[in-house]
């Protein structure tokens, strides 16, 4: 008998909506198989320091708790919010607490600095009141962070935080001096950036410990978890979750749902980010996934996408508790919220089996690199697209849509993929280590390696482009690494110099797998080579290195997502280290592939990310590194395993199964002995 699975739903219950919502709440829990309800209430300071709003919310919470307990549903509290979410056109509290301040002194009037003693005392009182209501758990919302409090940027740089930074680092810098120094490209500037962000993280731990002490003053058994926030803090809150937990098991909700995203286009990227978050936060934490936030995304996220996101995070990041928002108010059409609730409830047996399966399975494939380090700050007026050095586009954007299984931060992986700013945060020793194994780099990451004097291990000289390359297309060579893509032409769009680098082959250096080429004009039959596009090299360290001259981060969707590139990339990755499997389907397909040594079987999980279903007549082909023999089992929607027929083909198997959009095909197959 599989152990029950907790499923958490967050509800907002304003007093003026309470009667109608209370009537629907129990039905919503029954339909969605919800075991835990997180009731939102505000903990942010009010005018005059009063706690009248908290007192009223706790009275309401008592009524909700009394109604849910007979149904076997636990009621907890989501503290949303404490610090605040930024100036969003709402009233600014008139309290004498230090506000969050940006790098240039800009103040966010609606958000409060966690080092302010008055704010800390307010928080102690509020948390004590909430713990006194005997909630099943407490959750601290993701507003407890230092950044993303508009209009303050690169926060918090208030006088309290500057004094704290100087005290903990022995510097004596003003705010202006600090941010000027952090914009340098030398090692000293990198160290200073690391110190700045680390001091900010440590300052948040002061708040976390105060919250836990307030809870322990009432009961040490109350669990308190953290909703992990987006931006740079999403990867660094393991210590915060542990401080909140006290003597209980740490609890964290991974970020983030598909706020306003169109359907499932970024599903694979989200899966890689979830893997990164978990790998950096540790395995001692019980994780929840923020699967979706209906009704905010009702017009962009379907019910099957909601189920797919839950299934993906259960597998890829091994979460224990699906966490969703499903409203229970009659202001929403019954068919909307009830349909979403039914989608979750009816899938509970399937989810439960996925959760149990993921606990036994070790996923394999080339690994992306996600780091706890911070990139260059060229201009603090503009926040960079990605603040943390965790560019994962080789994995999430490309492999995740090509049906190539991957992992993130996997020390056992024999091949790694690095792109963009991630390489800037590596030490020279770490770079040399990767070059002694199998590594795939894009242009900007290759340039970072070259700047450390490691060109000789790459077989090429790497230079930054000073002007755009005139390129018509890319043509693959007859090198064996290209496999069936040999001699193919690919469209290339190189927008500006930041999109790539110039590669020049060293004497006795790399082999060229493809060339950037151009025609002098559209009808000119003469093709001119511009520079190598893809190179491969076996170095004296015993390693294998592949380089793609483009920036994957900026041009992946245009220059990469096509069948020819998929064939070439499969060949390149197999050359670095043999891939365990590849899904050869039409359109986008995300796949996880792993092994369960206990039951001596392999596991494949496939998600169709294309709006078109793959019909059973079309078939799903798995290209396997090691052959398999029957029987094969598939997991059906009711959570039961049933036989799946297949045909053995050269180099793989053809499954007799359809692949529905965003609903996974889960297959168990015996390992070859």
C-alpha cells in the first residue's frame, strides 16, 4: 500500500467573501484531494503598529480550521506578506521602520528592512499571535527577500545593511564606493560581489531566527516553511528554511509557477531550474512544488498543463507535496474552479505513484552547471536578465525540447554543458577539471575559459567579436560526429557581437564539425567560409571539448531548435560521453531517463511539449545506449502499471503508445544484464 500523499492548496479568504467561500471550501478540498489548506493572512506592519487586522484574520482562521478538521484537512497559515512585495499602487504604511533601499539610494516605501529592530519586534509579535492559533504549519511567503522590491534595485543598501556589510567583512566602504568597486572585471571585484550578496543572505537569517524563536515561545512542534522566491534568492534559501524549521524537518516551496506564461513553452526550463534549486538547497528539506496559480493563469494554462507541471516536478525535482492555488469562491464559474480541482483530485493516484517512483530513480544524462555565484554588474541601473550565474539553456531550453535527458549539478555526470555567464563564476581549477572530462561550451562560456589561459586545452583560440559576423547559414561537415546531419545547411541569425565569439583552429587543434558560411548576395552560388561554428577536440588532459561559437542564451530558439541541429547535438553529446537514451519524436519532447537499481530496471518519462498529440500510429521511438527486452510497463492515469507493447529496432525500441500533449508517458523497462 503506497503511503498517502499530501496535496496543499492556498486560499485567500477576505472577510467580505467569507460566507460564500466557506460554503465551497470543503467541496473544493474533496474534489482536489487536498490534505492541507494554507490560509493567507497579512503580517506586514499596519499604520500605528496595531494588530487589529491580524486579530480579525485569526478569528476567521479559527472558523476555517473548525470546518476543515472533521474532513481530515489540516489548516495552516501562509504569512503573506512580512517585508512586502513592493510599491504596487497600494497605501504606504505610516510606520517608523527602515525601508528597503536600492544601490543608488532609491527607497521602496512599502517594504521594510529586516535589520530594523522595530520591524523585528513587530514580526515577533505577529508570529507569536499566529502560532497561538495552533496552525498545522506556518509558511513564510516569498516576499522575505532583499531584491525585487520595486523601485529599489540591487537592494538592500540602506544604512543598516551598509553598516552590517562593513562589520562582517572589515571593509569601510560607502554605498557609492561599494557599487563602483563591484562593477570591475577583476578577481577583487568578484570577491566583493560575493561578499555583498553573502552579507545580505546572512542578514535575512537574523529575521528567520527571530521568527523561529517566536514560534518556539508557543510550541516547538509547529512546522514553519519558506516559499522560495524568484530571482537570485531562489537558489540560496536552504539555510533560511533550516533556521525557520527549528527542531522540525525543514520545509520549502520551490519557485515558481507559470505566472502569465503562455501554456507550457517554458516547461523544460522550469524543470531544470527546479533541479538546480533542490541541488543547491540540499536533500534534508521536504519540498513542495508551486505547480500553478489558478485563476491567475486560467487563460494561459490549461488543466492538463497544470497536471503536467505537477507530474514533472514530482519526477525531476522529487517534491513531496504538490502545492497549488485553486479558488473556492462562487465569483468564479463553477466549471472553472471545479474543473481544476477535479483535474488534481482525479490524478492523485497517478501523482502518488510518480512520487514513489522518483524516490527510487536516479536520473542520468549530461549535466548543466548551476552555481552559487554572481556575475558582473556592468550597470546597476539595469537589472540583468539573470542575476545568478545559472544559465541552463543547454539543458532546459535545448536538451529539454530535443528529448535528450539531462541532469543539473550532477557530480556523477561524465559530460557537462555550460553556457553564458555561468562560466564566469567558475574557478580556474574547476574549469580545468571540466576540461579533463567531457564539456560542451557555447561562445561566451568558451571565452571565459580562454581568458583564464585555457585555450590550449580547447584546440582553438577564442576571441570576443567586435562586430557582427556576416553569416548566411551554417553547414555541417562530414565529420562522424554529425551522424545523419552530415552536409546539411542550417539557417543562422547572429544579431550582434554579444551573440557569439570568433573561433580560430590552433595548429594540430580541433576538428571542425560545422562552418559558418555566407554568400556575397542571395543568388551567388559561391559559398564562403567565415569561421568554425562547432569544433571538437581531444586534449592532453584526456578530456573532450565541444564548442558552439554562438551564445546559446540569446539565439537558441532561432539557431538551434530544428531537427538537423538535434541530430548534430546528439552526435556531439554521444562523442563527449554516450547518452543513455534519446526520444526520437516529432516536435518538442522533454524526457527524463534513469535507473532503479533496487528493482533492476530503467525508467523513461516523456512529455510532449507540442500542441499536436503524437498518435499511437505515429509511435514513439527511444534510441537507447543499451538494449532492453520485455516486458515493458507503462503507468496509466489511474496509477496502475500495465503492459506496454513495443518493437525492437536498430539502436532502440518503438513504443506502441500515443504521447498526449503535456501528459507524461511513464515507462519501466528491465535493465540488460
